[in-house]
């Protein structure tokens, strides 16, 4: 796509096998000072950055036609030199000019670069072509250190292939140099560190490598501490985050072992760092763990507590049943007693006997009995018997 300043002028589709497109534009003489630029879109629908602006100039008939000079590629280096970093580290890139040949010491190559650009390979989905896009946030200023870029702190998305270019002003326009060499950056230690221990099962000792529970189904590898290639690999099940390895036959007296696990994240494999070295002595079984076996003690104590609780529960239930049976027996006996009492015939034999009382007995007798006798009237003045 060709643009005149900010207005789209023309667009063409790239033919198979072609690497460039030519545009033919009729420009009036009064518009020779217009600025033109171009960009392209890849198969995935992503747009590239705009090219530098090109200003049209009136061609002089006396001036011979000169081709655009090709500037030599710069040299890109990175610190650390291996390109392997951890999250939180800093990356330092240096895009420098190569030593100019003697034959070009007086040519345009001696021009001072206006600016340096650091480029990173964009991720592609299924496409084999590589798209380089300049990152505006990583454009180096000429001062104080031209060509030096600082990237970080690293968070995991800085992996990829890096290159750089420089731009030189030629006839009031910017000309790009050839792309530099490629530098690969890899971010490690994104996954938690695994642990490697010795474990005994049915009188057989083996290695147990445990990764992060957040990444089940990982691929575990067992290494010698000074070896780059694994001596054993095991793919854990989907729900497991650990793997066991048999102890290899070793020639040395003491051997250090390490383990590592790998997880497929997105479109690539991410590797954890190796575990801390574990020393294994030849010919001797791993020493038993010293001290109290707390899991066994806690398990026994739990069993005793459970047994005592069960016995106490049985005693309480039995006591309640015995108490309920005694209460029922008592109520049954009381019911039988009152039934017998109500069944009896309550008849009282009251025999009346005639007795003669003297006046003395009447005077000094039981006044309470006389007062209660129906033949005595306490309100009468005279004691006259009633017949």
C-alpha cells in the first residue's frame, strides 16, 4: 500500500515468488515536494510499520542516475552473552557498526547513523515467513550511547529472535542498512523449581521428582549433575505432578543427580531449572531418617483416641438402655400395687355398745366426746336427754 503523507494512493497484491512491488504515480510538477511512504500486510492480516518517508525531487538531466547505496550490516550482541535469562533479569543489547573497509573510508559509509532500531521476530501462527517489526519503545537515541538498548525486567514475553538496523540520512531521506546478525533470547525458570528425593517402597529405593501441582502431566527428566543429556525420561499422567525413577547403576563412589520437568505452554515447551543436586553413595542403602516417625506416632494416637471414643459411646448407650429398663420395671410394679389396692372391699365394722355414765363421768368425762355427741346440745341451758 502506497501513501501520500497520510492519504492512501494505491495498493497491489504481491505476486508469488516476488519480494517487492513497484508503484507508478503521476505527480504534477507543483507536487514534487510531497512525502510518500508504504507498508504491507501479511497473510495473517497483521500490518507492518510504515517505511521512512520519501520526498520526490525533480530529476536533473545532467545528473547521472545513482543507485541507492547499500550499507553494511551492523553487529548485534547481548548481555548475558548466552541470551538465557530468568524473570526479573535485565537484557542489554548493543548494535554497533562494523569496521569500515579502507576502500569505503571516504564513501557514504562514513556518514554518522541517525538512529538505531532494535527488531524482534514476531510470532507467527502456522506461517513460515518471519516478520520483523521495530519496537518504538526501544528506539535508541544518539546520546549518550548510540546503539545500546535495555530490555527488562524480563517477565516471560521477551523470548524471540532479535536483530537491529541503523539509518543514515542520504539526500534528505533516511536509508536503512542491511539487517544485522540474529540473537536468540530464551527465558527460563518460569516454572517453579522441582525437588528430588530418595524414597523407599517395598524395600526398593528410587528417585522421586516432584514438580508444581499447577502443572500436572509434565515430562520429567533425570540428569547427572555434570551432563547435558537426560539419563531417563518419564511422562507423568494428566492428574499427577511427580515421577519416579529407578536408581541407575553407578561406577563412582558418590554421584550427584538432578531432575527437571517440562510443560507445553501455548505453542512451545517451557523447561524448569534443575533441582538441587542429590548425592547417592554406591553400595550403601540410603540412611534411614533419624528422629521420631511423627506420621506413625500421630496415626497410632488417632487410632487409640478413636477406640476410646467407640468404647465410651457403647458404655453410654448401654447405661441408657439399662436405666430405661429399670424405669419401666418400677412403673409396672407401681401399677400392679395400685390395682390390688383399688380391688379390695373397704368395709368397716362399727359396733355400737350401750354404756351407763354417772354424773361424775358426765362432769369430768371427755368433754370433747360429749361435745361431738349428737345427743348433747351445747346451746341448751339444761341437760335434758332427748329420746
